[in-house]
C-alpha cells in the first residue's frame, strides 16, 4: 500500500532527524568555516529560526525537484543556534535522496510536516 510506505518513510526521516540532533548535542561545538552553512545567513528564516522550503525554491506541484531546497533548509537549520524548525507546507514536494548530516550547532532541529515528500 502506497500510503503505508509513505508513513514508514516519514517515520524513518523523522528518526534520522532526532538521531542527528541527539548526536549534535553530545558533540563539542565546531567552528564553522567562512563558507559553511551558517555563513549563508538566514535568508529563508522567519521568526524563531523557521526555514520554509518554498522560500528556498521548492514547488508544491509534485513534479519539480525540491531536493536542493530541503537540503538547503537542513544546512541552514543545522548551522543555526537555538531551536530550529524546517517547514514543509501543504502540497506535494518531489525529492531525490536527502542527505541530512551533522553534528548540528543548535539545540534541536524540528521538521514541521504539513505536506508530503514524494
């Protein structure tokens, strides 16, 4: 069943985020190089460290590749301090394989999933 596959895929994705955040908390804070994710600035950030993938170029049409926007949101959130949130709004977002790497600089990264990752 396709819906069951989506549910399992989302659980795996969220588990990866939690593990990455926990890993980041246990590690020492590393200095970012000038060209690291934090250097790009909070261009897509809203109040409270939110990164909306549509502000980074993702299209909710289910056809346009949104991989780069999702990974850019992760890099910005992971490089930010404090609590960070990645927002995936309503709609269908097509992605390829996603690479969420850490350790992250802040306290936590939360993914607010309102739409679908395909």
